[in-house]
C-alpha cells in the first residue's frame, strides 16, 4: 500500500531589505574602532611583556628582595614589615625580622630567579621568585611568615591550622599595620582582577 503526503506550499524567497545609510555608517565606524583597538593592542603588548631577572639576592624583608638594580616585591604574598612586632605567649616579638630571616634561610646563598611584569605603587616588580628549584613565594606562606595576598590561600590555611610562624600567636595583618602608620592608600592585592586591571592600564597608558 502506498502512502502519499500533502505537498508543502513552496515558500517564496523574499530578499533582505537593504540596510539604511545610517546602519552602514555605524557598521563601518565599529569596524574601524575594532581595527584601531587591535592595532593599539599589538603596538603596546611589549608593555606587559614578562621580565626575568636573576642573580645573588639581597633580602630586604620577608617579601622584598633586590637583584642587581631591580627591587622586587614577591607577588601574591604579604609578610610582616621589618620593624613590625607580633604577640605570642603574652609577649611581643620582632616578627618582621623573623620573616626576613625565614626568607634568608630559604634562599641560603643560592642564585634567585624572579619573573613578572606588574609593578606595585612603589614601582617594584611584582615577581614570582625561585631559588634552587624552590618557589619562594609559596614557601614563605607555607612557613607561616607571610599571609596570602591574592594567591596561596590553600597554603595559608595549612599554616594557620598548624600554627606556623606568625599563626602561633596574634598579629596585625601587614597591610593594616602599614596603613595605621603610613596613612596612605594600601597596596591592593596581587590577584587575578588586579592583573587584568594592570594590563588594561598599561595598554592604554599614553606615556
């Protein structure tokens, strides 16, 4: 037995309406704008090029070192300031000096290599630093002599749980301690949003 289906009526082709002059001008302007932004981006990518510096390190404090003429702030962490005191067992102790000593021990006279492209408000390079294959930024947080400052939250949680370093007592967060003494704008955390913001500022900085 054969089956038959009703034929569908053939649809009539309707050509698209031509775009108005105003719509074409808007499309052309958007195209020129996008091309201009791409050209600007290509011309300024060198501003966010990753830099690498290495050599013998001078340890300034628990999160800042100097390599040659380059002063480097270790990215994603915040250590007590050199003159900062913390409290443990009812007594104050120089946690800032101990944080610096911790970093000195981690480096242990090895050559240090740091990479980065961002700068803080003091124009120090925000760097990820290594010595002898050890991630110094991460190791300072793990040892309890720096807090997470945009990165290394897991390492901070482990140090806090184990009462390592400054977590064995009480302390002011380093950025709070600085703010109470400097009365200046506190340096923002070195997280992903800060990186995106820095990249955009560098690309569109006209100087």
